[in-house]
C-alpha cells in the first residue's frame, strides 16, 4: 500500500518530467507520483506567456490533485525563475492555505539547493531565449546568487525543448560550467538532464542541479521520506542532510 503520494502540477506540453520522475522513484518503496496538467505551450518574456502561470489556474490544478489525497504538492515548472521567486512563494502560500497540503516549486527547490551547497556563483543552462535568461539572472541576483556563466539555446516552443538530445543537453551544461561557477543549474523541467547529472558531476567536479531532480528531492524532503534514489546527483543523495546541517 502506497504510503506517500507526490502530486505535481505539470506544464501541458512537457514530455520529460513525468518519465524522469518515474525513473527516479521506481526503486523507492512506498512513494508514488501523480500529475495534473495546466496549459503551457511557449516560454517568452511577453505578458501573454506569463498569464499561463496565473495563480487561479494553478489552484484549480492543485484541487484536482487534492482529490487524490496527495501528501505533498509541487509546481513542477520553472517560470518563477524569471517571473520572480516571490511569485512562487505566494503561490505556495495560497495553495497550502486552500488545500492544507505542503507545496514547493522547481524554482524554490533550485534556490534552496544553491543555499545549502553554499553556491553564490552559478552557471545557468537553459533552452530559453536570451531575454528569459537575463530575467533569471536578475531574479537570482536578488537571492544572492550571481550567474557567472550563462548559456541558452533560443527555444520558445516547449515541444522543441522536450526533443533535445542527450548530446545537446550535455554540451549545454558543460558550456555553463565556466568562470568559476560553483554549480550548474539546468533551469527547465522539460530538459531531460536527469540521467546525465551523475556523470556530469564527475566530469565537471561541481554539483549539477537538474530542475526535475531538484523538484522531486524537495518533495521527498518536505514529507521526510527516508529513502533517496541513487544515481541522480549529490543533491538527491545528500541535500536533506546538508539542509539539516549534518554535512555543512
């Protein structure tokens, strides 16, 4: 009998985060993942794109997951990285108040990963256009994190993002690991970097924070799930202990 249900609000055009999340949890006894979608097709700096992520829409999607009696929720998308982390914090407050379920977001998980690993110089790897990366850099700077290496692919359509090859993703992350970056963050939950994290960390010698893995890590952390899947990077295996101060 499943003991912990993880509910995830998911962009409708995302094709990466569900299979990668299932891959990570398949060896964890007593944890299941459940997904509900909201319409997201393109990522641009325009206001029309931002309307995809309005809190009223998010709350409706969260209510559907509430029906499944999930134990924890996550907005498994990174729009807060360019719209502003405070927007995600307010979203979490609104949904938690309405449902009584603890909730995180991909952006808040990434920022916490940087904090507990002491990262103040970050390599940023995204599939987005430069304007979105510039907004992410400004938002992260307000959180005390300087983006010292900035790589993007110029993609707007989320289906195109989900079609990236492992080779393209690996090259993107490697290019972002420069200028003294203490870690690289892959900011997008439709980039299937998850299976590459462990090998990239060995190659680069620094943590690689994958949005998909970071989101699941924080969900498990919020419900004190005792097991963590191995093979998906140092955040997944040591992040919660670091947060508690054991490895600081």
